[in-house]
């Protein structure tokens, strides 16, 4: 339906409590990318907040494909949000009996990713900030206030992402995972409650292994981040983007690095093959 006809109750628990989860799923040339992995993570997020998955995998797939078709196909992403619905009164505890969950999905355009223009992209600037979030960052919760504040601080300082530091270790970006390259070895933090298990992150690790690029999943200290030869950020809408300035200083020689360029080629090849481009 047209966006301005969509209606959600002000008593929706997503609005009152941020009691819900979300997914962002890219589609290229109308083909959903890594849909199985996104549906797995949706299931894990719903289970973590004790909300029954309202649709089967088949029904989610049909819904997303219909949305893509009705929005003209092409390179778009699906934003999906599922909340615990609207109860008659505001109460922190779950409604008894449960009410119907609210499902909202829409599409948006994907801007041309950096990996598609490896020789001309300048990369992006990032800053480091204290990770002020809670300790269940593995749940793809719509409660994003800390992420919003940290991203805004990055933007206010002329950067496009904040890379977050907790107890001396870098965790992830405000809306991305990150990688460093040091002496040719690609490193990204291991999955834990402190980061979102990014679908793009997993794919990059998979591609590195497949192509024999040295890759390790291990903790990255703030000092290792700052002295890295290359830093990348990854997400479903940005794919893999080189960070070329950190806290106002150039990283490496201030240009996208050779390991990133190689990975960008593998990523684009993988995407093209999967989506029949
Ligand atoms: N964000 N970490 C955080 C905190 C994120 O919000 C995201 C993605 C990622 C990367 O995950 P993936 O590769 O599965 O997209 C990591 C989405 C894109 C968003 O909020 O718009």
C-alpha cells in the first residue's frame, strides 16, 4: 500500500518500548541476496525476545518478492520490522494474552556501493567512540538510540561511521561490522553478544577463505585498529567500504588499500554470479 496509507497504533510496543526486531535485506536486479541467512537471523532475534515468528520462510519470501516486484525491482533493499503489537494498555511486561505482532516492510534504493567503483572511490572517514550500548548487541533490535547518537556524532564531525570501543577492544560500527588488515592478514572480531552477527561480515570471511586470503576472527584492540594498514566497514546496504581516515588522520596512505580492492572484486563477482547479473 502507499506509505501514507499505512497505519500503526500509537500503542504499538515498537513505538512505546522499541519492543521489536528488524532486518535489512538487499536485492540485486530483483533477486534477494543471502535471504536464507537473513531469515535465520530474524528467527534468532525473534527467539531472543520471545516473540513467535509470525510467518513461515515461504510466506516471508513471497511477501518480499511481491514487495520487490511492486516497487520496480532493480537494486533495492527490504526493511522489515516485527514488533510485539499494540496492547490495550501500556505495561512493560508482555501482553496477556498475546496480541497480534505488527509487521511492517518497505523497500528503499541501494546507492552504488564502493565495491562497484574500486578505482574511483575515495573511501570514508570514521571516528572511534565509546560503545555505550547494552550487552545484547547480537539481537537486531529496533532499540537503536545509542547507535543513532553515535552515528550522529560521527556525522557532526564530518565522518560517516563511528567504530565503537568497549574495554579497549573495537566491537563494530554504529551500523556496520568492521575489518582491519595488518601485514596482509584480514582480522574481524569474533561473534559474541557484543556485536551483530553481520550477514555481510560472514560473507567476507567466507570469500576470504575461499580465495585463500589470510583471515582471522579475533579481538582487535583500539591500538591495532588505529595502526592498521587498512580498515573496512561492512553492511547489507554498503557492502564493504574502505575507511581511509580515522579520527581525522589518514589510514595507511589515505587511499583504499590493495587487500580491499581484491576483496571488492571477489564480492562483486559473487554478487553478479548469485543474482545472474
Ligand atoms: N545495519 N552491526 C550493526 C550494529 C548494524 O546495524 C549492521 C547493519 C551491521 C551489519 O550487518 P549486515 O551485514 O547483516 O547488514 C552490523 C543495517 C544495515 C541497518 O541498520 O540499516
